[in-house]
């Protein structure tokens, strides 16, 4: 049995929803066992993103300016002209992905990192987004630990607990 076959997402946890008028923000906090510099590399380097993120990037996200992100694991990739708006290595990364503002904050926590993701997302998709990011962040954690399980995105996520997570997050968020 491969490491990938052994993976199953745990219970929905570490996510909340913040509402500001008509704007909804998914906030996910994870504690990782690796230094911010190592996590930063995984968040910005295109080859690293190909190991865990729900998109492929045509350049590093470690510099302000335009970048093209294409979803993976979908029947037709959705290509988005994205703008990296703020970069403070290895602690803060902000970009606008399609209509969604994304903010990644990395804080030193002992020998590891507290990662916080803010993702502005349509209310109708917020539980789905939480479930998807939950799995992506599990895969990220294994990737930075040099114990990769490979991309688990799109329809592939159904085999690894996404439907259950979606229902759990919807219940937690009251939607």
C-alpha cells in the first residue's frame, strides 16, 4: 500500500467563517512542524505548488506582479490571470486569484510555523473551499516533511474524504 493509499482526511477543524457585509472570508489555521522558510518555499515555488496546491503557476509567487494560475484536476483547467500584490518573505503572501483575495501568513511557532490562510469566497462555496483547502494543506504538510503523497485535487479528492469534510464544514459554518 502506498503512502497515498494510506491517506484519509481527518475531521473538519481549524477553519472559521468571517462575514463583513456581503463579503465572506474563510480563515484556516494550521500548525506545521517546519520553519517558515521551508513552508514559504512550498507556497511560492511552482515545482512545490505542483505537489499540493489546487493550481499550477507559470512563475514563482515570491515576487509582486502578474502570474497565471491554472486549476488542476478539473475536466477543463480554469486559467486565471492573477496578481501577486504583497510579498514579505517568509511571512506574508497576498494575491488576487480570479475574484478571490488570498492571504497567507506564516508565524514562527517554536521550531515550526503557524500558517493562516484568508480566502474571500462566495458563501455558496465556502464549505467546499474549506474541504478542499483542508486536503491541500494535509498534502502540503506531508510534502514539506519529505513524505509526499502527491496532488489530491478536483475529483480525485472524493476518494480521500472530501464529501464528508464538505458536510462537516457546512454544519460547523451553519450553512
